[in-house]
């Protein structure tokens, strides 16, 4: 009889917890959701937006940005799909 009462109270607690989790989960997901970045629509000839990236110069990791070169020299951006992936 006592074991049955413990099992029943455990079921009630589990269902209460599950109900609470189902109700709170969407709210937590909405709070943690970051706003999606706006898609930039660039056309040929548009000025590239500034960005930063890290590179290794052989001794340590350094940061470089496009604005460091703006007005000083030409910059060519190259994208190599699957470069260094072995695929």
C-alpha cells in the first residue's frame, strides 16, 4: 500500500514536471533565438562591406579587416569551396 502511494505520487510529480517543461520550453527557445541576420544584396561594382577575419602569419594568430586596406590598395576576395577539406 505504501509503495503504491509512492509510485502514484512519483507519477504525479513526473507528469507535473513534464507539463511544466512542455509549457516553458517554447518560451525558453524564443528567448534564446537570435535574430536572423539580414541578407545583403550586393551587385557588381558595389563596395564590399567591412569584415574581420583571423589569419596565421607563421608565428601567431592575427586579425585583419577590409577597412585596413580601403583606399590604400586593391583587394581581391577569393572563395574556394571545399578547399582543404579533402573532399
